[in-house]
């Protein structure tokens, strides 16, 4: 009687294993379209840019292998370095201001004390739906000291307001545009994280006599650390990729915004206006490495702080 039972055990095991195999195959089938698109749109262009960065076009000999010559040139390029310093300054000043405003808006909506929180949320998020090109054109004409809103306000009060498109004000003007565009986007990220906090924590804090400020400081802000980290990393990447706003404003202030105003603009103009495709690819690769390093350092610092708390 034991032999038939023994023979049935492998068959039963195979029968139980089949659903798991089907689930695994189904999982790979759902993942495959995304993986193919990711390979075509991200991995392939990145590998091709790295490949191009190792070559140079010369008058004699045509395209030749140059090794790390393009990277050596990029590291010592004063225009590229100035653009990196400019976006680094932009990052240090603009990103904290933007995230603080987004955090305040998210906390205000989550507090439940606003009369029309949905309207407030949609209004703050609405600028993110405006295309960056349209937003840059709109703000560019508003900044105009002769034809824009700034000039009209100055004429109405008989005063001379600062030229917001001058060399000393331009970076701040771009920062104002980017903040206006992305406060709502970051607010949604933080607000979603606030809505995920269990209501039991609030009830327990209220039973202990904690007020709204104490709850926000001791419960909401600690729970927002992962979301703040995500928003910070996205903002770092966006700062180093700054392109649309200065590229549009260049038409309005060509003497202030040069073709190398930001690293992305520099790489773009090298490739499409200067016909230096190989060197442009090296600049883009170096810019990507700098962005990855800065984002990783921010994540590392945040992780160490959480461990010490």
C-alpha cells in the first residue's frame, strides 16, 4: 500500500508547482513590454552616447578612436565648469525653497482646516500641467522691463524696478519659474505620503493632549522623510537637467543667457550648432555621472541621519 502513495507524491508536487510556474511566466510577460521599451529608449541611447564619446572627428583621418581625450577636455572645459557651478547654485537655493513651499501646502491641505481643500490642491497643481515652453514664454514676457508686467507696474507707480532679465537677476528669475511649475508636483507627492499615515496615530496623539503643531512635528514630518527624499532626488536631477526655461529665455536675453548657460544647453549646442557630436556625448556622460554622484550622496547622508535618530 505504501508504493502507490510514494509514486503519487512527485505527481502531486508537480501539480502544485504548475500554478507557481504559471504565475512566474505571467509576471515576466507583464514585465517584458516595459523592459523592451526601457532598453530601446534609455539603455540603447545611453550606450550609444558612451560609444560616441570615445571618438573624434578630424579633418585628416575622419572619425578616429580618441580614448579618454573627450573626457579630459570636458573636465578642463571652463564653459562646462561654469555651467555646472551655475546649476549647483540653482540647486542649493531653489530646491529647498520649492520643497518648503510644497511641504507647507501639503500640511495645510492635510490639516483639514481649509474650506475648499480640493480647489486649493488643484490650483497649486495646475501650473505643473502647463507645458514648460509655454510657462517660460509667459514668465519671460512678464519679466520684461519695457513691455511686460514688471515694466507696467513700474510705470504705474513711477518707479524703476530691477531688470529681472539682467545678468544678476536671471538665475533667480528662472528659479521663480521652476518653483511656480513644480511646487504642485512635489505637493502631491508629500500629500499622498501624509494620507498614508494611519489615523490611529493621530487619535493616540490627541488623547495624549498633543496639538496640531505637535502632531505635525512629531508624527507628520518623520513620516514624510521617504517622500521628501524622493522629491529631493527628483529635484536634483531636474536642476542638473535645466534646459527649457533658459533656452526659451535666451531669445529674450541673448546677451545674458549664452549657449553654455547650463550644461544641458552646452551639450545641445555643441551637438546641433557646433557639430561636435562626440564631444557633446562626453559632456552629457560627465553631466550624468555628476548627477548620479550628487543624488547618491544625498541619499547616503539621509540614510545615515535616519540611523542616528
